[in-house]
């Protein structure tokens, strides 16, 4: 299965992340994803000020992901979601436990990720920092492909050469004050969405 790839000039990675996650939960194909993507963009464009915030990357996209999931439901695709840490407070272990529980792969169940995933997926945002810099270099939404071995692997929308396709379980933190040399990635627990096609 190939990830749906984001356009180089847009800021829509949060929406691509949702659609990539739905390849796990619903076996979504490219045509179905395009239809839902367009429906989401049309819905957001109805509020010009909010649309400008989205296009110009002046939001954290947490609420926008929820709105997009609601648009998808209105379009007739049953997807259920929860946010396990809406207040943004969770330890690294708690985040890893949720990801482990919601990204199992059972290779005995078929050859596609959809067959193997049992209707569950994780969407999240990570931020990448540089040493001794305040602001993050990258803020990026992605879908978890699988938690295998000692790393979280992503089903990612990026085609950038420097894209991050996996994070070691000891290579990120969940609170900005914990960012330090050797642990320059942050997963804000508030950005974690758990998708399920089987309520």
C-alpha cells in the first residue's frame, strides 16, 4: 500500500494523515480519498478567516482534524474517533501503550494493511526541534503504520528527503520542556486521535 502524498507547497498534512490512517481502517482507495479530501476542503473554505488560518499554517490543526473526521462521517463513511489525552498530559510510556494497542498488525489475516489492521489506526502530530533552538523546525501530522520492535513507523504523506518515517521509542518526548539533545522530537499527546471502523 502506498501512502497518499501531500503536495509540496500545501499545509494539509493533517488531512492527508487522516486519509492515510483510513487506508488502515477502511481500505480507502485513492478515488475515495480524493472525494473526502475535496469535501473537507470545501467545508473549511466556507469560513474565510478559518480557511486562511489553515492555508497559511496558523493553527495546530487539532480541531481541524476533528472537523474533518465529522465531514467524512457526513459524507457517509462511518469512522469513529477518540482522543485519549485531550488535555495534552501523558507520559512517553502512556503514549507508547496507546499506539501499541491501536496499531497492531496481524500478517496472518491477509496481505494488505487494511486486512491486517483490524479496523484501528492512530493519527498524531510530531514536532522536530534543532539543538539550542526554540521553535520547532518541523510540525507534521502523520498516521502510524505500525509499532514494530522498538520504533513507531509512519504511513507518511511526505516526499521530502529529510522526512521522518519512524521514531525510536526512546527518541521523543511528550512535553516541550523535555526536549533535549538526543531527544529532539515532541509528540503532543493532545494531537493523538484513535480511529476505529468498528465501534
